[in-house]
């Protein structure tokens, strides 16, 4: 986490619990300022709907109007922070879960767009170093938290360094969750033991 990132409070979690708003915010963060019309075209939305979602993001303190650009008729918007941080241990409950669902849906949409548009057109040099993988590991909740922290630390190192010449934005997605959401903490051990017999 960099000093410029925002830690999401309950109000921001409620605003971002809508996948469209999260997608708009992510686009503004990656691509820079844009108008509602440009964003509506990119996401195949009605421009009125895009404007509504942008106003909600602004009310939540996540974006602001870029008054140095455009006209009264053509308002530009920019993100206020490079990234958001959400700690499910601190902000769980319905708001945290709704936000997490929106994150998962947005990540899935990003992968669908990559499969349909990015991968077919990707230059060989970028294709050779890209990764579209998932892994299964046997961990306890404490071990999963440690794994998450280690991976976040690696990503943070790259976010905080000066960009190299020729660098461009890359999407790094990370999801970590139980494959079988058992409520019984011993069920995973029972399943692993049964699989070994």
C-alpha cells in the first residue's frame, strides 16, 4: 500500500458495491481522466447511467471533476487515489461482502475483455511474459493471510518504484479464497485426510 492509496470506509464500500462503479473507477485509475461519454462508450453504457455512477463515485470521495479540462457540457472526471485498500477483518459484514462481490465480478469482466480483445492483439514480447494461471494450495486462514501479505509486498515494491523507460500499465489480479467455503474449520483437514486414503 502506498501513501496515496485510500482505505475504504463504510460509505466508500457502499458506493463501490456496484460493479459498474468499480469498473469506472478502475478505468480512471489506469487510463487517466475521461468524460462520461467516453466511459459510456467503452463500457457500452447509456451516457446518463455513466454520469449517474460518476456522481455517486464523486459523492463517495473517490473521484472528482477535472475542472481544468473540457466544458460545462463535457465534464471530465479523475480518480483521487491510485488504489483502494479494504481489510475484510475490519470492514466485513454486508457492506464488505457486497464490495468483495463487486470486485470479483469486475475482475471476471476484466479477464473476459482480456480473452476477447487483449490476448489476440498482444505483441509477442508482452504475451511471452504474461500469466493467466490459478493455483490450489492447502492452507489455514492464518497461512492464507501470510501468503496474501507476501504477495501484496511484492506488488507494492513495483508500485512504489520509478517506472522504467518503455513501461506501460499492466493489470495484476490477485484472488485468494477457500475453494470450498466450509463453516467447520476442521472440514478441510477431513477432506485432505479422506483424499489420502
